[in-house]
């Protein structure tokens, strides 16, 4: 057994978690079948579970969030259609242009407002009239949380109602939907699952990652109507995402839904603890976190020192990423002692 102080505190991402012993046991115990024949009981159970939880008719288990968004966009849009999306949205900026490359679907990116939202009048102005000059605007894609920020629920309602009124479909990249729901539920004194369902209810399709804060090793789900999921199923096959005894992975996701949703609040509290611990350091501008992602800007003379700082942290057993803006993600495999170690290591760098 390794000494706790030798364990690396890995704050690079909430994707770095190891499956817990109990999750591994659930994976080993899972009944399996060939999911390409729709024969895997564990995949079928997960798909029913997440669809029901979020209030949709159907769901599809996919290997990654990227493939989930691709299946969604290509199921909502045809060649020559376009989707309205944020400049920083994962399904525009961070997926290799997949919708354009594989689907001939053009993005119409819009700048974000400081709170992560896309201005309603900007969305409205971006919707093209029916005219041979223009791509057909078919879809509004939002992301929640976006860069760790919870989109205000009133905004989500307004933006999706606007889209619906203009005949657009609405997709949510909810890779961290349960982090959003946790923050929203905390603010309202409400139930996390009820808030997840309320956010999801504003959309025609929702993608959720199990491999982020929920702590599963692999996998996402795309939720929507039966007819929409049938189309997405075909695209998943084309993308090479038809997996066989995938129940081994689906069982981890089911375990995560049952056991790791309520503990996301702990991750949010640890991000707060880290933010508090970094207050008042000359050279750091700390953005107070709403969920499990903390962003810290390097300022003044420290601005050019991120490489040095990250190397110093690594020497002290703490991992993070960033250039002028550092990102720290809290998750299942980080505890208060690890956060305090990170605070100590960062403080020691600025004292030197
Ligand atoms: C991680 C992430 C994805 C993609 O997930 P992968 O499984 O890494 O492909 C999509 N959207 C958002 C917002 C994400 O954070």
C-alpha cells in the first residue's frame, strides 16, 4: 500500500478517476450480451435508467461524449443545415469539427456572454430566413455546465423556447449535467435528480457523460424520443460505435448513477476550499467556482510562469493544466487533504 502523501493529487481533469472497488465489482457481476443485437441486458438497463431519470422515451449508450454530440447533431440536421452554438462549446470547438467533417453540417458559432450564455437577440439574429443563399438553421446546441458555469435556469427556458418558436430543435451537451443540477439544486434547496430532469426537459436531446464527475471509466448516453434515438443509432453504427459486450462498461455507468450523483456536492465544496485557499496570492486571480472546475488566471509577472509553476506542483505531487489560465478539477479521487496539499504547493511557489 502506498503512503497517502505519495499519492499524486491529479487536478488536471475529472476524467482521471479510477473505478472504485465497488464499481469494479458491479462491472464483474454484470450480465452481458451482444449489444449490436440489442442483447446486452446491462446496456439495455442503463439506457432505460438514464432515459427515465431525465424524462425521455429512449437513450443510446455511446463510447464518448464526442460521439454522442456527433450522433445528436447528425440526427437533428441534414447536409447543408446549420446549428447555432457557442464559440467555447465542446461540440463546436473541441470535437475536431466532426459535424462539418462527417455530416456536412455547418456550425454558426456565437460569442458567449460573461455568464456563459448566448444572448437571446444574437441567437434570434443568427437564425437564417428561408432563402437559397443560406444554410438552413435547424438546431440550437447549448452546454451546461459550460466551463464549470451553471447556465441560469430562466435563461435555459427562454433560449430553448425561442428556438422552439422558430422551429429549431434543441440539443444539450450535458456532459456535466449532474454538476449543473447539483449547483442548481443547492441554490434552490431542491432535489438534484429533479433539477437534472427540469433542465433536460427544455431540450429535444441531451448528452450526459458518465466518465467525468460521475467516475465511470468510459461512456456517455444520448437521450431523446424513440424516433430520434433510432436515427442516432444508425449514426453510431456508421461512426463505429456499435459495441458488443458493452454491458461491462454500462454497469459502471449504472453504478455511478446510483452511487455517485449525490456526492458531486463534495467535489463542489472541495473546489470552493481550493479557491478560498488561494485567495490573496499576488499573481493569482481566482474565479469563485460554481461547480467542480476552478479557473485561476496568472497575472502580472506571474503570467509567463505557468510552466515553472506546473513543474513545481508536479514535484510536490500535484497535477494541473493551463497556460495563462490554470484549471483545477475536483473529483472522486481527490479529498480535502489533497486539496490542502495543492494549496500548500501553490503557496510555496509564490513565497520562493
Ligand atoms: C468531455 C466533454 C465532452 C466529450 O467527452 P469525451 O468523452 O471526452 O469525448 C463533450 N462535452 C463536454 C462539455 C465535455 O466536457
